[in-house]
């Protein structure tokens, strides 16, 4: 039995905001940014803008595109999107505040996730330190862009499996990580 080649999943992630980062710490003037990537492709990291005004409650409102190969096979069952939140420090390496790992299966499942033909979904996830301590909430939006592209992936997406909207528009983000 011949199987047709699977169409990759094209996800648009809107990195909206976070709340309660660094609870209990003095945070006036805290500037933060997010590094996002698929755990399988850590060499293709995307970096958000730096929020300079939000302190514990930053707002980035950045959009990223991720192309996920072979949706539904065993390799995507344990794949996840990783969001690392960093605090900008002046004279030393930036400090990682926390991490969010989101299983792709949770984003694309038919019951709760984003499937073709549906409107974008919004979700909030706990931001955790490596020790598991809860340090805030990350808010994202997820949309499936597969319905926008009828036959094949556009050339600008076939080069990378992760793409920043600012790169598409011609203004490269400043890589901090």
C-alpha cells in the first residue's frame, strides 16, 4: 500500500506576555526576552524583542513560525517547543529566569489543540526553574498555517524550520542568547 508523503505542520506562535516573573525579588528595571526553539532543532533558535518596561509582567507580542516535519509520527510524539526566558544583565551573561516546555501533541491534538480550519488558540503555561520552582506564567497564541498554503511550503519556509516575522519583513532581530 503506497502512502502519500505527509505534509509538514506550519505553526505560528504568538509570544504574547508573561506574568509574575521573579516573584519576591526586586525587579524594577528588569528587562526580559525569550529564546524559542523546537527541542529537536536547537540550532535554530529564535529570539524575541527585549521588553524594557514590563518588569515582572513583560509583553513581547512577537510572532514566530515553526515548520514541524512528519506530524503524527513517533518523532513528534515527544517533540516540544521550548521557551527560555532571560533577564538582561549589564556586565555579565544574561540570567535564565525560567523555561516552558510545551509538547507538540498538546498543541495539535484534535481535542484541545490547533487543527486545520480552526481559529487560533491561546494558552498559559507555568514558567519553571531547573529545580521545578514556579516563577510565573507565559501566555502564547497558536495558529495552524497549513490552510494558507495549498500545495507546498513556500520557499521562504523551506530554508528553515523556524522563522521570525521580523526576519520576513527585512528587519533582523538582535540575537542576545
